[in-house]
């Protein structure tokens, strides 16, 4: 069914695995499959919570920039209008953000690298648990871009504007400890326990969850 | 160096430095601590990548002095005009799409604190002190300070700070999130300059402006519009990279 995602249900919890190891980078195919998963699969699944995680040591290294640049320039050559180009790409942002329309809690279980669009995806969940050695960040400005998939909108609303500005403009990665202090993530556990803790918290959150609890 | 009201402007590399300069406490005299037209002219500069606002000497600013206020209040319509002009200056600073850092030594009171709150980041020395003393004089902060501090910290600390005119030292201010960093050196300027360079070095002006605009939109726009513009800015920058690579 999927090539770069893996979807399964265990004990009423839905698991979405980002599955293009080793870095689980987000290719054009990822965005297509993610769209399909969000619009077609979830609504037909009877689950009480969702967990998103990466196959292997890393969550994900984010979007494949070459893929994105290719899509944007082809589309621009075809339409000659930046608005048309971004209308199409904007769908990705809305699909990421639409995790917040779900009536069930969504947990990101983050081990290893979680940067760029992958970090933006995590920001769209309700609870981020990180393994100790996780690496977080929005490096886009260091290669001439800005975060383009909800990051510039969500980060200043989750944490202080000054912190969002520093994360986005410096492009530097940061530790889960730092992220916890900035109130961007909720929990740090030993790396090997990340998924297990995510299941524990998903169980707990699902008991009395209503989507009105979401504030961002 | 150029001067406008009580402010001096100079550039160090790509960074503009606005220095409040009026005696030991850098009293504001009037809400227009700089002429808006001058500030607009100085910041309308394609090379400029960031701004630091600081006070000359050992203090940031003690805000308006009681005597200045009494003078201003003699003419009611003039007072409200002046306050409106002060608000416009602070709005202009907050809306700048390059980072603005407040570099704070010593006292940062009243209108001084309101200026600092309009900046995008606050860096203070260990001896910095923060307060809204206005209610002691039967006034309230008048330049948008109450709104900005509520946006920054939520309602939790506003009553103590505004109604009880509590004073905070740098450590307290850092704990509640009023400031972002405490400088280890006596003058916060060194760290402020280091930080702003870290945010702007190796970044094109267009990347800086796009990022700052998108972050500002998160506060001022609804989600659908903010996300739409985020993607548009992203695509514009992406096309530049592509063109650059093909050349």
C-alpha cells in the first residue's frame, strides 16, 4: 500500500512509521503518501490515539530539498506565477496542520535526527517525547530558505517569539533539554524507551481527550 | 553618528545601533524618543540586517520623568498626540522585518521597558532592573506596554508588574521570560552584538526579511493566511536557489 510510510494498528493505537531509512527523509512520494494517509486512511480507522515515529535510529531529516526545488521550478516554468506554484505546495502545510483536526491525541516519538519539515510535522502533534540524544532544529535559513511547512506559524505560538526567531534565523540544531526548557517538547526519556513511553502517554491522553484542549 | 531627539544612530557593519542618550538615566522627555521619519530613513537601507537598541552609559532608560510628564500633561490634546506618536514608533520597531535586540544595562523602567518590549529579543546585564512604576504616579503604561507584556508572558505576572509596580532583577526577569539572555560581561552590548550577528551573518537580507515577516504574521494574521504567505515566501526563495544553481 505505502512505500515510504508504514501504517498499522495495535491495541487500538494507530502507528505511522516514517519508513525510508536510514534518515527517513521526506521525498515527494512521502508528501503524496502522507496526504493519502491523512485524507483516506485515518478517517476509516477506528483508533483512540496516533503515534508518529521513524524507522530505525532517526525520526526524519526532513524534506528532500532537491525534490522541492524541482517541483517549484517546473511548476513556475509551466504557470509563470508564484501564487499558482505555492497554492499547490501549501497543501502540504494544511495536511500537516490537519492533525489538529483529529478528535484523538497525536504523539510524536522522536529519536535521533528530527529537523526541517520533520520537526514541523512534530510541532503539529499534541505531545512530543524525545529520546535523550535527539537532534532538533529548523536549518532552512542556512541554505537560503525559510521553514515552509507550518514552522514559522507554529513555533512563535508554541514558544516565545524571540526563541522562534533564534531557532529559525540561526538555523542551529538544539538538544531536547533545550527544547524542554523552551517548552517546545513535553518529555525526554532514554532513547530506547521512546516508543514505549509514547504508547504509555497515548493511552493516558486518549482517556479524556477532546480536541478543544488544543490551544495552538 | 546622527542624532534625532534623544537618540543617536550609527552602523557597525550591517547592524544599526540606536542609542538613547539623555543624562544618566536616559529619561525619555517625551514619547517620541526618536523621530519616526528619521528612524524610517535609517532603517530603509538594503544593507541593514539588524538593529540594537541600547542606552548610553550605565542605564537603558528610566522612562519618562515626573517633571516631563507634568509638562506634557499641561495640554491634553498635545499629550494624546505625543503618546500616539510614541506608539507609532514602537509599532514601527516591532514591525521591522529585521531582528531588533534590546541591549539592557541598569534601569529599564516605564517607557524604557515599553521600548524593550517592542524589540524582538531582550538581552540584559546582571545589574539590570525592570519595572512599570506608572501606577505609583496614578498612571498606567501608555505606549502599549500592557498589551505587549500580556502577549509575552500571559496574564500571570501582569498584575504584580503593572498594578503593584514590582521591580524585577535580571535573574527574575529571565525566569519569567521577560528577557532572553543575561550577559556575563558588565555591558550587555557585547552579547547583544554577538547574538544579532549569529542571527544575520551568512543570511541574505531576503532570507532574514522573509523569516521575520513570517514570524510576525503568526501574531497578526489568521492561520490560513499566515500559512499561505509562509509557502509563498518559501517558493520565492526556492526559485532563487534554483536559478542560482542553473547559472
